[in-house]
C-alpha cells in the first residue's frame, strides 16, 4: 500500500483549523540566553506521537523526528526542521506503513552545514533498518535499505553524524544462521558501506549496541555478547578508517547494560562505561585506553555500591567525560552525576533527590566542557540541569512549562555551539511532540588575528596594524577606535614615540566579550640627535629673525638712500645665510 503524504497533510491541516487550537508556525524568536523557552509543539496534527529524537547543527539548523499513528492504526515517521530564518517547518512524513505493519525508533543526526540523516526500523514481513539523507538545497534522498535487523528495542541501534557530515550506523545484523554487530559507514560524497565487527551463532545473543564518531574520523562501538556468559566488547577505529578487532574489556558475570563509549580526540584514547550487576549492587564501571590498551575495569568513583537503574556517559573531544546515573535508595530515587577530568573522577553531585520515580536520563556536553542532563520525573515531569566549568551545576528546573498534559516521557537531547534542544512528548488524550530550547550565555571572546608580531622595529614614525576579527565586532588600539569592514578586516596607522611602544589591540563582540593582542614596537630614530640639532638651528633662526627685525627698524628711521642700500645689503646677506641653513637641515633630515 502506497501512502499519499499530501492527503494526510491536507486532512491534518483541516482538522487543526476546525479545532482552532494550533496554528501554522511563524518565525520563532531566539531563546533568551540562560533561560529555557518553556517548550513548543512541533507536531501540528491530532495523531499520536512518540519517541522523539532531536539533532542540530553548528549553523543553527535543527531537526526533530518521531513516530506517530492515526485512528486507522497506520504508522508514520514524521519530522520537522528548523532554520533561524523560518523557524520550525510544518511536519512532513519520511515513511509510512498500513495497519499491521510498523515503523519505529527514529534517530537523526546533523552536520555543521545543516545536512541530516534520519534512520528508523521498518517491519513489513521482517524487521529492516532504513535511512534517508537530507541535503540543503536538494531535499531528501530516496529511502536506503540497510537490510534485516534484529535491533528492535528502544535505542537498540545507534546513528552518529559528525560535523563534516560523515556518518556511522551500528545495529544487530541477523540471518537464519548467525547474527552480529554491523557497522554502516558513510563518507560525504560517497554511499553507505558495511562491515561486520563480530558475528556469533544464532544460539548466542548480542545486546546493547552503541557507537560514537568524532570529527577526526575516529570511532568506537560497544556491545554485550552473551554465550551465556556476559562479555563487554569494544572495537575502535583509527582516524584513517581502520577498525581494530573486538576487545573484551570485562567478563561481566552478571548481566551488563547501558554500555557507552567515548573518544578523546586530543589524545586518540577511548573510554567505555557500563552498568554491572554484582549483587546486591548494580554499579557503573569504566575502562580507558592507555596507549591503545584497555585498563582493568573499576567502579566509577562515588557511583559504586548503589542500586542503579540507568547510567549514561558522554565525552567531549578534549577527553572530559560525565556519567549520570539514576539510583534507587529504598523507595526514593536520585539523579547523580560525576565528571572524569585529567584521569580523576570528581566527587558525585546529586542533581535531584527524594524522587518517587523517573525515566531515562539523557546527557550532552560540548567542547568547552558545558553540559546538560535532562530526565523525566513523576514528581516534576520533564526537567533539566545545566553545567558550566565556572559556575558548576544549576538547579534542576522544568523545561515544559508551556506544555499541557503529562510530560513524564522518554526524551532526547542535543547540544551544539552552546545551544540545547530537548525533545519529549506531552500526553492528554493523545500524545503530542514538543521541544524545549536553552542557550548558554555567550562568554566566548571574538576571534582576533593581528598580522604583525610583537618585537618589531621600525625607522618610520607611523606603524600600520592590520588584521581580522568576527563581523560586527568593534576594534580599538590603545583605546582609539578602528574602522572594521563588514567582513571583519581592519587597518590603522599608529603614531609611535621614540623607543619602545606598547600597543594593545582589542576586539569586542556584540555581547561585550573581548579578545586582546599585545604588541611592542620599537621606533628607532634614523638620525640620532637630529631633534637636538634642529632645536639648535631653530635658536639660530630665531636670533637671525631678531636681527632682521632690528634692521627693519633702522631702515624705517634712516632717510639716506646710501644708508638704505647698505642696510638692504646686510638684509640680503642674512637671507642668504638663512637659506643655506634651511638647505643644510633638509639634507640632514
């Protein structure tokens, strides 16, 4: 059965207009820095929506994908995209199936330029993994079929897209005799290619597949292999694209899950975390590579000897990692977090305590070490806490103040360039997809590049300073404003004093952040003592001027022609001397 996207869009629009409760999206205002926007609906119809997944790009574009069903039990993969110029788009469909078939578990990733990839699971006669790629200006590709998949649980496969647009898709491949961990890789400008990292007999099991991809091209995948013992497995990929053979980092004994891997792009090392059951506790363990070799697993400091239900980890490109867990103590729940920095775990901080229940925590962190944790608690619905290295953790606050109904749901979080995007759903009689946004206050100094270097020497009294800064920034040199072009280029001549001159070039962006470049430029007078000689000659000229004035007075008082001629002769001589002095000074200068 082929579904007509246009028919469903028209029907949904008609229903919405009749109800009068939802409106077409306009250009949304940017989120105020340091505050949550309260949330807004992106699903503009009356069908049931669920399991939202969000992603965003460095250029400000965003996407949210979700599954939904109608009254005829037809299932759809829907999406809405955001651009800074137009806001959130009217939702559209990427795929759909008739009643009795299923599409589910959509995931999305975006690159820096706003291109995107969306993956989902599709069941007709068998479960298969599908994807579509979006390119700005060209729109969506046709559906790509990645083949049969046994990754049929919530978040049981993983899509990763880096800033360059390269992608990684890890899932459980299956056939009649065996199954295993299959990695699909996509490089910008080329298609998908697959590689199986581990294949096991159908009598054994693969669980908890996860993968991550860095901007350098390094990658890692993790999973649990049960035979029936439990083996925590990890495979890593070099920046050149070569996968290492799978490595067992723990023969876990009891069941292990929530296995996560991270990449330290600054050193090329890796980290893995996972939950491990050693009765009576369920604790989070970790292992890191040292010169490529995995260390002996140890409990994450402060998160051991607990009864944890969920554990999630994220690592940024500088090797800083955060682990968040939900721990049950008696009948109460707590959300705990700790940070791995420079080889050490920080003391555990409880972001929330005395909770009566909660859903899976999601975490994200950027290259500056800022982070966010969001979860759904039965007490407060959807909440989040943010972290900055200077101020630490904020209080956990609701992020869905505008949403009606119950927002105690699973969700997704994305963080890019200081902007946070959280996806979740609100339930009344039906569920509707919502997103909430937050922008960290801008504390990043503007880019400032000065072409000259400190320590330069010159024999010219004027020194030119040139450089570039970010557009709309203001520049000054020692407090003197400098004209900046629309592209951020600037040039200015600075008058130097004899000897060393300390010059400070300052760029100030629109929110007041500043960047400084200091220069010391030495002006060497080309004729040492020239000023003293000029001063001496000036004294001589002043004396001659006095003598000339006295002669003029004599001329005015003498009537004799001879006397006048004699005086004029003297005047002429004085003028000739003055002329010679001036010629001398000009040559010396």
